[in-house]
C-alpha cells in the first residue's frame, strides 16, 4: 500500500491571467514563508494568458515541487473560475487566495494558520497594506487592533470582502461556497460574505503586514478598468441574497445591507457614470438599482447612512429618475449650511421640504450623528496647574459660533467638574481653537480637585446643540505620550503630584495624588551591614534617565528626621546610593528608625520608604549603649 501523503497546512490558490512580470516576486514571497514550504501546497490556474504567463508557470513548477499548475480550456472572463478550479484541487486544511501581482509578508501564513488553530477560527483576516510608493488602495478600517473573535455586526470587518484571507477549507466545502464566474470585478464579494456569515469565528491580525496589495504601474488591475455596470449590480444583488439567506429582518441584517447599499449599489453612480453612459444605459443602471433597493432599503438601513447617501438611495428606491439625475451632480458639491430648528439639525440637500416629492425630514436629519471634531494641540504644566490648547467644533456646525469647555470626570466616584475655556473662531468650516487652564487648587468650584483618576473630555455648544468627546486621541505629534508628573499647588500651602497620561485609546486623563502613576520608581535595598562601630546601606534606584535627579538616605523616627551623607553613583541600570554612619552617633536616640530615600527631580520631591527585595520596610535599631546600630527588617 502506498504511503499516505501528509495534508498540507494551507493551499495557496493563485488565479493567473497576463501577469507574467509579477509572478517571480509573488512566488519568491511564498518561498520565504516561515511556516515552511513543506506545509504549503501551491495551485496556480492559468486563464489562457497571452503574455507567456502559462509558460512561466510551467518553468516555476520545475523550481517549486509544491506547485501544481492547471489551465482553463478558454478564457473565463474573470478570476472566479480559476479560483474555483483551484478549490476543486485543494487538499490543505486551510485555503489562502493570493493574486499573482501581489505578495505576502514572510510570516503571514505562519501567523494566520497559528491563529486559526489556536482560536479556533474559520476565517483569518491578515493586515493588508500597499507597497511603499504606490497608490494606497488597501482597506484600513478593520485593522485597528488584533482580535481573536471579531463581532461581524459590531466591527468594520465586513467592509473588506476581498479574497485575500485565510479560510478553513471545510467551511467552504461544507456549505458549497464558490465564486461567481465570468465576472471581471467584485466576484470575491459574494464568496467572502458567505464565508463570513457561515464562520464560527473570524479573527483579525492587525500587528503584522500580511498581504501586500499592489497597484500595477500600467493601470491594468481589474479595478482600474471601465466598469461593467450591469455585471457589478448583478454581483450586488448576489451580495444582498447572501445576507437575506442567512439573517432574518432586523438590526443585524440592516447593518450588513447598509454596506452593500453604499459600496456595492450606490457607489456606481459617480462622475464617470454621469459623463460616459448614454441616457439609455443610465436608465438601465438606475432600474437595476431600483429593483434592489425596493426590496432591501428599510428604515433601519436608511437611518445608518450619511445624509447624502440617504437622499441618493431614497430617490432610487422611490423610482424618481428625473429628480435623481438633477440632484446627483449637486450632491458631489460642498455640503450646504445646516438648518437648526428646536435642537434638530438638517442638511438641506436637494428637495429638502419640497412639497411635490415630500421626502421626509428624517432623510436630511443629522442630529443623532453629530460628533465633536477635536484636536489637542498643546499640553503644558506649570506650578499653577495644567494648560491645554486645542480645537473643537460640532460636525456640520463648524461654521457657527461655538462655546467650548473641558469636562473632568472621576472614574470611581463619577464626580464631574467643568473647566471653562476661551474659544476663538477660525476659518469657515474649521474647528474653533480654545485654551483652558486646569488649576487643581480651585478647579472644583473654588475648592481643590480631589485625588483620583480624572478623564478629560471637550464639550462644544453651537446654536443650542451640545456634544462632547474624550480629548487626546487626535493630538499634535509633538505632545509626548509618556506620563508626565509634576508637583502643583493644591490645598493652601501644600502641593500634590499630578500626572497627565493617555489611555490605550489615546484619551487624555489626569491622575491626581498618584492613584495609579507613581512619580518615582521604588528604590530597593542592595545591602545593609551593621556592627558596633558603624552602619552602611547600599540602595539601588532603578532609573537614571533623569540627569537632574538627586537622592539622599534618611532615618526617620516619629517626627524626627536625620539625613545621612549619601554618595550617588550611576551605572548602566540606574543609580547606587551609598550611606555610612560611624559610631558614636549622638544625634540618634535609641529605638527603631525607618530608612527612607528623599528623591528630588525638578519640581518633584518625594520621600519614599526603603524596602528590601521582598518588599519589606528597612528599619534600623539604635541600641542604648553608645548609640550602637543594628539593622533589621520589620513590618
């Protein structure tokens, strides 16, 4: 009986048509895969290339034992048929679709397969990027962070329906999923969307560049060619079918259909469509779109669209061809100034409150979509508190006079403090600039700001409409992201250490009283040696990055403090503090004294309890006779 061949981890399927100049780089990226060529099966299917691509594949097959080549009997008109042929031949646990003019990052397959096996997930979306110096057409919205199990209905992953992903082959075969054939563009959408909808789990890898999506210098990518509108809208209809097959009516279906309305259907109606199609072709395209929107444009879908998309799609759904043709060019122009009535905000595009068409105000309303446009442009500490500079306005109302203030909210107590800001108008449409001063001694209605973790938001008000947003995620690159601690005036005659910091999402906060952020690292006892004639302490301080830092060792008992002459030396890992006392020590009363370290850096001055390697306080016992010393550790 012949030996069974091991199942490859991944089958890489490559559809080939007139891409000979790029085949070499594509295959070399496969050779470099850290998963190992023994774990890869390559299947390249030629769609009757006329540039010598088939002959090049045959030559590559001699160099790549893992490569199987095949050729269709006639040109199929799109990559769907070659990919389907590859699927029929695939034996790997997973399948990856690689276009021959693109290439992979060296660790791409290893990372994606490892993620799929660990989670386990049926689809892994690796980060897609564009090679340096080329027109960037890579999707970005879904790659904010790496996620093991992404929620299809609360993420941007459905925005990317390209095939350049890792799929579990059993998912594809169990549900008999295949690509539409004979379509030059967007044939990947129905395939990928069905895989997404059937997948048990979808993972995203955002911390490694997995796939390099090339833009060909000769503009020969399929997405650069003249659109075949009837074919594209047929694909859009298939996309809608895929969602309808899987989901009943409701918010989840509306969320996915909204993507198809905006990207697959209404994106056809652009300037090129207006300028190059005959009136008959335009009407044919419009009628196709109308038939689709008539069955899928629910109120829920419409509500989630931007006003300009709402108007366009509403006119198509209502079969208002003439009105659509008049309104479409206007919607490409600058947005008209908003109308504000009783706290509601509308964008008066064409036919706003037109008595003949009677389009509902809801199509034009943006009240629930208003957001604060903001930036953090300056952040400086002084002894009188924190000075903040930035810009803020409400989207769609940036041309109106606005007032701005900062809002501080304590995370635990939920206490809120408002800090006024001075706002100045800028160019029309640009957010108003503002300056604010957070005086920790008086911020809470004239009283000191209590200790705690305070989140900072910016609030803008224009024409009676108020919105707020966390401040800091959009900031000047000169503003450092490391926590910055300063001693500032607080209660009368006292100071408090306050630290500005940015959260994992880039939002600004203030830690008042070192609740989480300590201004100095903890010094640790390196050695303590005592005898009847003297005492020596060696202390390691782990941070030597601050050239202006000074430190001394102190002994403290009750209200009495004695400074010990301290020698400070630097090494590669920090500072070594050394202090010695010789007997007799007449100024030390008998009893137990706490060892502490006084650290000074700029306006910060802190006395820290000295601890040993186990975290226990270091104490010195002064015996009555001759002031003899004995070091000890205690609670």
